[in-house]
C-alpha cells in the first residue's frame, strides 16, 4: 500500500487523491512491477522538493545533499527519491499555481505517471539503453523532445526522460480508451518502453 | 546506494508552462482521433 500523505490542507488532500487515482488506473501488471522495485510509495508535499528530500533523508538517518543539489531539486515538480524509494510531488510549485483546477489535476496525475515511468526506467534500462539517449530523443515526439531539451537534462538522462514522458503520455491515452502502439510513437521507443515497463496494452 | 541524480526530478524549462506540455500531449492524441479533454478518472465513454 502506498505511503499516505499528511493531509494538512484541503488542497493537499485533493492532490493526494489525484495521485491515488492515478496509481489505481495503472495496469495491474505495472503496479505489481512498481511494487517489486519498491516504487509504490509517494507523498504530496507543499514545499520545494530539495527541502522535502533533505527532511526525508535526515529523518532516515542519511546524509543530506549539498546546497547546490538541494537548490536544483527545488525546481522540480516531482522526484523519484531512489535512496528512500519514494516519489515526492510538490503541489505548491509555482508552475502549478498558474493553472485552473482541472488542468492542475491532469498535470499532477501526469507527474505521478512520469515518476513511476522514471523509476522503472532507472531500475531496468541497460547501459546501452542509456547510451542511446540522444538518438532516442531525436526519435521522440516533438513535445517530449522540446521539454527535455529546454529543461536542460544531460544526454545520459535522455533515455529515462523519454521513457518517463512516453509512459505518462500513454497513461493519459489509456485513460481515454487508447491502446496499442500509437501512430506517433517510433517503433524503437515503443519497444524499449514495453521492455522496461512491461507495458502490454 | 547511488545518490540521487540532481535531474531525477521532473523539471520544466524556465519558459515552459504546464499548458504547453498538455497542449503537446493533446495534439498527439487528437491526431489519432482521441478527444484529449481531461475528464478526470472516469471510465472512457463507449463510442
């Protein structure tokens, strides 16, 4: 059972419910796979994620990050905190403050699906898969390619980002009844995603 | 255990908005005849 969050505010409760529903809508096999790699816990927080991650690490008796790392993590909307096997989502991120409630719900679900896809990619991609990142990014849909480039990810992170973004997009599509390989998704990315996530739609 | 990579986070570029990301998703879904309108977690309507 995923770790439940502290529901200190109404908004927090709503965001947590969104992530819970996003989790429930994953294919059964994917939930089982995420549980098998320990990526089935999450917490929605209302603070920058560098600060939140530090608190989690310190409470677990682990060393905190350098200030520079914390500052970078503060920019994230979601993270897969692999040391503690938990997904953290910052529902008070400034980018989410600019949107209406419907958009906010959709995007929080998208962040959760992205982070679960990311966790599977990190756990299961080979070194060759990682090394193929620049090529995979070139084959990715334009929207994914632009986000990854504009956010400043490094080439060794491209594969994980492509898998995570594609996974989130396929979950959105699945929710609307879409199945099978989309016409807009390159064979190589779809094959890798199926292998990494055991996606079987 | 390997330390967290600083970019294990989901980050948007300084000039990217949430709406831009969702608009790009919607364009792909629309291209294959799927209505991209977010309707929460309700079951898809049978066509």
